[in-house]
């Protein structure tokens, strides 16, 4: 199957509205998005487009996220990633607005794709008589270093290895079992608070790292009925559901970054570039494909399986409707349209 690039246009923020920014992005229905500004006029087609008014629930139900959760339970490697400029709504889409504050609990209507998927997963687990074993790992890639967001204490870098059977994997990453919604949501919040963020002009809580939360779903092997004993124990299935919150793409000059911030911006941009490069090579017909340079960044190594191999991927391109974001918006939409042509074999 192909990834289903979905587009989400956020509303104008208060600041954008107050300074009179024009809305240059409009959804035309049927998956079409129209961008119109002085010298640009373009229409893009996607499997789904969510306009400024779309609720978090509408995005969960309309993006295919529920099906992705079910596929993970069936043993597939599933990935959802949000990408787009800083401040375009990636974290909001994945986690909702209050992920960064621990003072108030998030209103249920505003919960993001992650919490909705956890609920769905736990409901399924309960309806199957709890024969699913669930565990979570949470990593960030910051300046090309992998850090475990679940391990207490000061962050330390974990090595990324490759093996024939496992592909790329992170050595010594913590994997924590959970059985309730409260438990996994609390892991998510703890981990998110350890993420590297820093304030700059575009977004006060801008994420400076790529974060990957992976849920491992293992079907516990059943006690074999007598007839199955000859065939050996029932094989257990293991699926994964990985949520990727990419750091925003942005130009150093627009964010007013300097010093340490520009080192960050460069490594963020380098891995996003590597990701874009892999996606555009994967989009070529199978026969014409050359080598896919997954090794160019940690991000592409970790996503190799879901992008090109046996995974199923849902991509959410997040964009701002503001005229000031026009060039980033066009580049996000081009990126997403290219990803439409990638196919995988789960
Ligand atoms: P990113 O993670 O892409 O940098 P955020 O998710 O932090 O961006 O969003 C930037 C700001 O816009 C936040 O204040 C967020 O609450 C707001 N926002 C984003 N998407 C929406 C939306 N769909 N509806 C309302 N507010 C949104
Ligand atoms: Mg973010």
C-alpha cells in the first residue's frame, strides 16, 4: 500500500489574525487544497484534507488512524508521522494543545491522535480478553544523537545498530509495559517534558528534536488446543505503532536563530532533507530505483522499515493558512505529494 498523505490546515493563530495575515490556503473538498497568493496559484490532491474547523476527532476518524491501530494489532509495523513548518500544528495534531503544560488536564475533545489511538488499542485489548501485551518506548533524535525519553536521569546517547534480522534498532532502549490509559498517557507526558525545546520567534514551545513513540503490540500466545499441539505452539504476532513528531523545517533567518540554535536548525534540516531524499527515490517506479540512502541520517535509519520496507505509513502534512508561511506551505505540500507515490509491501 501507499502512505496516505493527509493534510491538516490549522486556523490562523491570534497573533496572525491580529496582524492581519491573509488566509492563502483553502480546502476545496474531495481532498483538494488550493493555495493562492500574488504569484502562486496551485491545487494539490490528497486522500483527505482537514480544514481549520476540523475537530481532533474528525482527524482521527477521517485519516485512517483507527485502521492503522487495527493493523498494528494484526502484527504490522505501522507509522504515523506529522511534518511541516514549526508552528504548523504537528504536536497539536498528535498530542493536543496541552501536552506541554502539566497544570491542567487536556479537555477530552482536544486530545490528539496519540491518546485516541491508545484508547482504541486498550479497548481492543479488553475486548480480546487482554491477550495483547502492550509496551512503549520513546526516543528523540537531537543533533543527530538518540536519547531515551523514558529513562530517568540525565540524557545519554544510545547507539543505533543494524542487524540482518532486526534491521536498524536502538541498543538499550527502555521499553515499559502498560495496561491502562493513565499509564501510557503519563509515560507520554513524562517523555515529552524531557524533549529538547527552545523558544524562538516562530513558536514558544518549538520542538528542536524529532520524537518517536513506539507502541509494541504482542499477541500473547494462546494455550494450544489439543489439535494444534502437533503443529507446535501458536505463533505470537508482534506489531508496532510508531508516532513520529518531526521537528519543524525552517529557515535559520526566519526564526532568528543563532549559535547553538543554528546548529540545531542545521541538523534538523539535514535529517529532513535526507528524509525527503529517501521519499523521492522511493517514489520512483520499482524498476528504476537506485539505492535508497537510509544511512544518511539517524531519522531515515529509524524510519527505513516503515518508509520503504514492510510498513504501513500515514503521513499528516501540517500547514498554516497564513500568507507569511506561503513558501514553507508550498514546500510541505510538494513533499507530501511526492510521498503519495511511495509503495510498500507489508
Ligand atoms: P508544531 O508542533 O508544528 O511546531 P504546534 O502543534 O505547537 O506546532 O502548534 C502551534 C500553535 O498553534 C499552538 O499554540 C497550537 O495550540 C496551535 N494550533 C495548532 N493546530 C491547531 C488547530 N488545529 N486548532 C487550534 N489551534 C491549533
Ligand atoms: Mg511541535
